[in-house]
C-alpha cells in the first residue's frame, strides 16, 4: 500500500508557486492577490480564513481578510464584492461559506466576477467545467486530480466511484474525472444517500472517492482489493486520549481499508492540505490571465 501524502504534495505546489512569485517581488512588480471575505464569527470559518491568508503571505502573495459582522445585509455584502471585482490588486475573491441566514449564497457567488472566482463555484465556471473548457476548478476536487497525477495513478478507462453529490466535492470531481483528458477519461459512477446497498457500487471501484461526512463509513468489505481510495471526509470523533478530547477522522475506516488498497489518502494529511494549495494555484492562474 502506498500512502498518498497530501502534505508533501501541497508543500511542493506551494514551493513551485513561491518560485514563480519571487522574481515579481524582486522586480518590484505586482504580485497575485487574494481577498477573503468572512461574514460573522463562526470559529471554524475564521480558522479556515486565517489559514488561507497565512498560506498566501508565506509564498509572497498579497492577502487581505475582509471581516464583516454577522448582521451584514445581502446588499452590503454585494457592494463589498463589487468593490473587489473592480480592484485590480486582487485576482481572486473568496467569500467564506456558509453565510448567515439573511444572505442568499447563490446570489453572492453569482456576483463574483467569474474571472476572479478562484473557488470555482460561479455557475459560469461550473458550466465550463462540465463542458470540458479550461476554468477555475473547485479547490478540493482539483486537489484530488493533482494527487492522482503526481502519484502517476492511471485513470483512463478506470472505474471511479464517487460517494457524495455535493456541489463543492462530489459533482465537480465526478465531472472532472469524466472529461476526455489526460489525468481523467474515467468511467464514473456517482452515489448518494438513496443508493440503498452502497457496497454494490463501491466494490466495483478502481478508484473510490468518499465525500460523505460520516466517520469511518467506508469499511473494508465495501472496497475491492488493490483499489485506490481517496478520503475527502473531515469528521470529529470523541477521543478521551486526545488533548482536545476529539480527533479528526475521514469517511474511510483507514485502519482496515488501508490493508487492501493499493493507494490511500490519510486523514488528516491527505486531501485536506491540497485544498489551500489549489486555491493559491487558482489565484496565480487568475493573475496570469489578468496580465
Ligand atoms: P455534503 O454536502 O454534506 O454531502 C454529503 C454527500 O454524502 C451527500 O451527497 C449525501 O447524499 C451523501 N451521503 C450521506 N450519507 C450517505 C449514505 N449513507 N450513503 C451514501 N451517500 C451518503 O458534504 P460535502 O460538503 O461534500 O463534504 C463531505 C465531507 O468532506 C465532509 O466530511 C466535509 O467536511 C469534507 N470536506 C473536506 C474538504 C477538504 O478540504 N478536505 C473540503 C470539503 C469537504 P444526499 O445528497 O442524498 O444527501
């Protein structure tokens, strides 16, 4: 079994980007910039936003966090997005989700210029992804594709089974693996909660991608021998021995599934670290396009 080390690959990607940005700094030129908009004080969102900003700064990108209070109206948020749509110092705009109840998330996502939508959630970018055009790929699925590529895992003609159909993971990764392109060209099945006996599908997977949000849900009897297993899940489970009283586990029962898989991502340290690396990549790509 080969452990897919997302921490290592994400560090490689960040180093590659840092090397591209350094000459811009040295020459006193404009550098790629990302603004992250956080509405309210949700602790998890606040942690994510800080991590993204730190990662930007570490590789020499411009980073700004726009913090708005929890009572911000939809109109106010729309006008903040508009301001950054028109600010040429920022090549990426990320509105941290979820948003407070009074704000329509779809409306906000649609207000971001597709050219600055580095999360890849704008309907126009989603459409481009589906029809196989170059676009901003949503960061977590993009990270999965990058891991498969860098570990030289064959995808052409392989049966990819995705469990989960969310707009941020399941649907985009399924569509990306379907494209007639290098690093994809797979036969794809998407499963969800109406699947009934899920194992009849998962057992057929050459590459199994779990994006469910349920701790240790994929057990060894649901996976065929030598499958490639990609675990997207991030779940908190109680752990009396851990300092914080909990630990983070994936959607896959790693201990047992790892014994029969050919490749597997751990949680933490697999898909998770890739998400931020691909966000930085998308911001750099937007910067290049803007020039
Ligand atoms: P989500 O929006 O809650 O979607 C979960 C999907 O799993 C849904 O499509 C749901 O089916 C399906 N599902 C739930 N129970 C099922 C069952 N018993 N059998 C089959 N399918 C089932 O979650 P998400 O946003 O995609 O996230 C999934 C997991 O990935 C979470 O743990 C999340 O924290 C993690 N995540 C990690 C990253 C990262 O950076 N690594 C990024 C995003 C998400 P229905 O559609 O029928 O309800």
